[in-house]
C-alpha cells in the first residue's frame, strides 16, 4: 500500500510529464508501467485510447470508477518552417496570456523554445518564433516558461496539476484498495482529450467502455473559488457550470464523508466543466470530487485578468498537499459509501409521523 510519501512521488512524476489533448502518450506509458508492477490489476484500452484499470477477481458490488483525464492545455506544433513553428493550442486559455509569451518544448530535453508572435483566438492557433539550438518537430508539445512563485507551506506546484494530480490520487486510492474484498469493485478510468470538449469521456460513455451499472466518481482539480479555498479539504462537487450531478450518489458520498469525520467541503464548483456531466448525459450515475486549484490552466492573476486590470502571467498550477491526501481518503470512503442506503427518507418519515397531527 502506498505511503503518503510514495503517493507524493507519483504526484510529482505525473504532473511533470508532457501531455496535450490527443498526445497523452507519456502518461499512458507511465501508467502502463505502474500497472505492470501489480499482478492483481488489469489494464485495457478502449477504441479511443482511454485507459481502464480494474482489480482481478470476484466483486460484491457493481463497479465504482474514479475517472480523471490525462491531458492538459498545451501548444502542439503543427508545422515547422525554418525558424518559425505553427501551433495549435488545445485547451481553454484567455488570449492575453499568448501575447509575446515565452514557450519551451517539453516533449524533448534539448532546450528548444521560442516566443509567440501570432495568436488567433478563433482558431486557437498561431506562430512561435524559434530560438535556441534544439530541434522542433511536428507533434512536439510546448508549454509556457513559467514565472517563479514561491510555494506556501504544504502547497504543491507543477506544470499540469489539472488533471494529473487527479490521476495520481485515483491511482494512490486504487493501490490502497488492493487486497481488500470490500473494495474489489473499485477501479480507475483515465480519459483523453478532456480539455477540448470532454471527448474521451464522451467516447467511453457512448461505447460503454465501462459497464452501464458503474458508478462514476469524476475527479478534477477545479478552479479555486472564494467559498472553496485551497487547503479547506477535498470537495464533494455537487455540479459544474453545466449540470448538477446525480443527487442520490452525491448524497450517499456526502453522508459517508460526514460519518467518517474526514475534513471536506461540499460545493457547486462552477468554474469549469467536468466529465461527470458527460457520463450523466449518457445515462450513468455520476458524482464529482475535486480539490481547489490555483493558477488554473497556468493562468496567474486570473481573477484580475478577467476583470480587465491584471497582468497575464503564466504560472505553475498549485494545490494543497493536505487536500490531495484527503482526496485519496475521500475516494475510498466514497467507494464504500455508494452502496450504503441513505437513512434520510426514514428520518423524514419519523418526523412526519410524529408531527403530522399539526396539519389537522
């Protein structure tokens, strides 16, 4: 079973891998090697390249699957002409962050990089003026050169917390679930191309990559909000900017978390979309769990930029390590709690029976 130190090592490794929508290869290789060291786990890939990890052996309950995505907003090189490289940006980032931005190629280690000289917001594409002696090829992944920001105590910074931190939490929870008969039904689904429209999750739902009776726990690192601060505990997410998640599933998880005494929050995280929305639309029971994220999509000063008076500074994303470990704990609590009947109806019936005479 992974210790906290080991889980943090996986967190660091995953969140520093080069990845982009449709080019999640480095993450897939890491995960395949991780699973290969555990003979009691099974890894399969669906026709869209999503990665499903389940435990071998008989299960007492329908599957509970922690779902996280393997991509992160990034520049993808589409053409190279001398000292200029055309790119497509895959993910949601405001146009001010591209103005004269310095970038570096992260899919190789030879120091290649340059400066953005053109960005078209409508097509999410542009041009990088290359610098340095390193080679750049079509299909390379680039990210910003980040401005240094000292991390607060118990904070973790990385290029791609969204959603590789979620993936690390899911794998740490799965590692702790192994060998426990009451958690044999717990598994992990790692999806592709979330940042360009939940594409991997939609594919998995439409092609029934997971059983139709599976309960989905969609994990995210979600934009920090004033009433959902970093460090206040992992979050049971009641919905996103598009939908409210499955009521019964969310209530069962909330009750299990409350009974356990784990520090947590219950919030509507409306800063962005979530794969629970996609699974819910296609008929799955889906709930959401997350941790609050600073510098969402590497956008420093985001609130001020959106208000029209801030400097758009690319920065490392940031989460709380305590929130991360709490999320691992919450996943396992949820995996057990979704099969425990919620006593709320019985409690309401008792109140009604004792007081209904007041109605005459």
